[in-house]
C-alpha cells in the first residue's frame, strides 16, 4: 500500500501484514500493520521503522516521496523488533542521520544492532526538536509497554504518534477510524482495541491512567492519534482515549466466562448445568475450551467479563497442562477487578481445583469459594450441585459488579 498523507506533509509509510497469525504467541486472526510516519519538513524526519521483513516496503514508500538519503532524523519511540527491526536498512541509506531515542531505548538497541556507527541524541520527557515548520515533543511512557517506550507529539499538527498505545492488530486497506462506517465494522475495530489492550497492556492500567492524566495536564490539543499498529484515530481520538481509561478503571460486562479443558469430557459436562445456573440468574455466560481456542482469545474474553470460572480435570494430582499454562500466562498479565472460581473432575485424587485457587490468590483476584469437584463423571446429583454452583456464583458476581 502506498504512502498516505495523514496531516500536511506527514505521511503514513508503513506496511500491512495480512498474513501474520502468530505474533509471538498472540493469535492475530486479522493480521496487523506496522505503521511508521515520514515528515517532509526542512529536516526530513522518520518516526519509527517497521519489522525487519517489511523494511523494503517502507523504503519504497519513502522513495516515492523523497530520497531516503535525505532523512535527517529517525525517531525511535519503541525498540521492539516490530518497530525498530528495520532500522539498519534505513540507516544504510542515511548513515549520518541522528536517532532520537530514550536512554533505555539506546541501551536496548545496543543489544540488537551494532550501533557504534550511528549518531544518537538521548531524549527525555519535555525535550523538543524543531525540524522546520513542525516542533516535536517527546514524552517518555516507560513500561507502556516496554521500559524504553515513548510517544511523540507533533505540535502544529496536533498529532500524537503513540507507538503501541491505542493500536490494534488489524490489517485493513482502510487507514482511518472514519472509514469504519457500519456498526459491524466499528464493533470489530473496538473489539480489536480491547483484544490488544487485554493481551499487551492489561498489566499497566495504573500507568496508563497516570500517563493519560499527565498528557491532559500538559494541555496538548490532540486532533489525531497515530499508533504503530492498525487504524489511525482521525475522526474520534477521544473514543480510544476513553476506551483506555474505562479499561484501566476496570470496566467489564456483567458476564461470566467459563474457560476449561477436559480429558474424557467429565469437566466439559459440568459446564452445561453450571451455565444453566448462571443464566437462570440472568447473567450472560460464554464458554471457551482451551486447546481449541487460542489463548489470546481466552484472555480477551476474560477481560471483557466481570468474572471467570476455570474448569480443569486433575491429571497426576495437578491441573491439566493447558489450564496451568493459561493461568500462568494470565498471572503475568496481572488482571484486576475480576472475580474467579474453579471446578473440575478427578479420578482417584483431586488437586486441580486447589491449584487453580492458589493461582487466583497469587494474582490477587477476588475469589469465590469453595470450588466444585466431581468424581469421574457427573451424576445427576452432581449436575444439581453444578447448577447450584453456577447460580450461587452468578449471585456473587452480580453483587461484586455493583462496585464498578
Ligand atoms: Fe508493536 Fe511493543 O511492539
């Protein structure tokens, strides 16, 4: 896709990755984009690069606008390889350009490239760069989502180049939010924002709130947010800002997601009466089986829901491997403002349900106890217990949801 002017003399020159379905373990069923931006000013300035494999695409986009040797400045907002991986190919055209980067960014880049041949200028929050008619303001955003991260504000364009923040893994021939005109397409875009937040930014809600407050305090007028993935927010930047604030404040639907795995269908059978109990309390419920559902989808659905029930058979006195893997991954994402319970089947000795609760405690989740265990197949008595378990859990979730 050719370069697109997003503001006067500021161009999207990125690449669309229609084919990627596994982004370091995160399933990207809609592909993604690697966005970077070229400012044609007195000093030609490139904002970020792209993933190494896509460097030729951005170089061609740049060449259609200007000789890459004319690039005077390269701003690296974030060193993760999907954005900085192409820097060596860019710098080959313009070895004397200055790279603007945070201190941690430089240290990280040193571990990926032979940087001794390049010129660097280390920047901090509040530092500015005049490149002609445009002034750039750098704002560090450490741990959003890497230590090196920063965003760049182009003052005269009222443009926030926000690196991963506000992005989505969403490959599309559209570049702007206002091109998503049907309710269905907008819902899909919003879902991609939630998906990205849940899988990448969930651990950093407090930092997100603080950073948005800091930017608001600076009084920056923002008419466009241009992230490094997905769609550019041209028509309605407050929409994505508010979505982030809502999620950082713990927004979730009054809904229970059951995430389970099963060996011989016993744990699976338990989900049916549990769901009946939940629904009879008027609470929406979604069921996800691990191994047949990508983990990143399960994470997104959990994040959209106020509560989760984890179902696991006991295997050799511990949780089923896929469930253990899921909970370990979830613990790293540090979910908050969610309530959890567990259930499962066992043969000669339990253990999985107890372990699931140990994981919930490590995460600091609100807990619904006791969990429910069934010996081998659920009998009709057990099914009644499952139904009651679902009902009581749903009652507790409704109470808990009122806090938000
Ligand atoms: Fe899209 Fe943190 O890289």
